[in-house]
């Protein structure tokens, strides 16, 4: 779909590339706080990757500052379809941390500096911003 090609890094993918896919929430499932739908909002670059002594990785990702009202510390964001918590939030970049388990069960461990990632902002913040605009 043209919209997907415009807002994602799909055009750079090749046959047999891996994607992170989660099953849809079912009505009887436990609801955690990461509220994302699987619909990508835009794509941006990882501008730094740091390995931490506890085997986790910190990713610094930049974004267009017009979306800064959708990025909050300890809020949710989806990176390549994996729901994560924002560690730090700034005007035009944020950081996320990948714990060893997340690296083990997703393909996010493959990401490196200048990788292009697909981002989806937290749905609750999107609705709050829509109501307040």
C-alpha cells in the first residue's frame, strides 16, 4: 500500500528479512499499558547505540520536533512493532532501552547507528492531543 511505503522503511526490505509481529489483543486478554495499534506513524534514524554493563542497549532515536507532544518520558512507543518504554524525551530525540529479554525475542538487537526504524506513538497520547487541539 502506498501509505505504508511512504511512512515506513518497507522499501528497503528484501525477501526473507525478519519482522516483529505481535498477535492482536483479544477481548479477554490482560491489558498492559503499552497502547499501540500496529499502524506506523513515521520512520526515523537511530543516531546512537550504547551497550550498557547489564547487557542492555540504549538507543537514541531522532524525530521531527512537530511530534514532540507525543513523546514523554516513561511513555510508550512502538519501534519496529515492538512496544517499548521511553527512557528520556527531548525536543527532537528520545532514548529507549532494550533489556536482554527484548533483544532475545525480537530482532531489535540487529539495529545499529543510522538504521531507519518505524515508529508508532502511544494511542492514548494521540487521542489526548487530538482532544486538546
